[in-house]
């Protein structure tokens, strides 16, 4: 059975880092962070860009499925129930969908964003932190949902917790 693990969360929660860390844990799987396929200039964040993020990400997911990969981890392309509702009509291959909402405290996210290679400013962090989407519906029958606050966890500890909370994905 094909399985799609969607990793969502605010900037600085560790989506990119965990996507890379999960890859060695996947048997016959693939992983990507949509930030790598969404670099555009000019960057205008709005409904059209959200649709582009879903279209690009799902094209990549489908390519992995069509080339025999059974498990795909996809991060940073939807961030709430509205994104999932936009994604639903585009689903094919009938994958089992799992949604992982990563969270971390503001202090931890700021520290991570300042220390990483990607350029940032306080103004940028304030802008992206102000974007609020409708949270995922924890009871939606279309996916399995888990939320992990990794403020006090190492990457390895977070991977262990993901494997414990998303057992179906790794079986």
C-alpha cells in the first residue's frame, strides 16, 4: 500500500531536518521538503502560490509512487486543513495519508532560524509567524494525525517519537 506522510509546521520546527533524518528509516521510500521545489522570484505568497506548492509536491509524490516507492515523506507544502482540502481533489493512487504537525516554542524556533544557513531577519520571522491557517482537523477520517512538540527533543529523539506515533507508515 502506498503511504504519504505529510510533515507540517511553522518555520523553524525542524521539517527539513526531520525529512532528511527520516529517509534512512524508510524501507522503499523517498523524502523531500517542498521548499526545495518552490524557489521562485518574485515570491508572492497567496492562493496561487499555495496551489503551485500542492501541484509541484503532488507531482513529485506521484513520480515516486509510479517508480515503485511505497512510502513518501513530503514536508512544507500544506500547513493546515485548508491545504488538505485543496489537496484532496488532486489525490490519486489512493495512498494512506498521515499528517504530522510539528511544533516548537517561539524561543526554540527563533534560535533554530537564526543559527541555520538560510538567511533570516526578525522582520521575516515576524511575517511568517503571523500567517495562521486553520489547523488540521484531528478527527478527519481522510488521514491519521499526530502532533509532536520537539522543543526539548533532539533530532534522533524526534525520529523515535515519530516512529512510535506513526507506526502504520513504517510497517
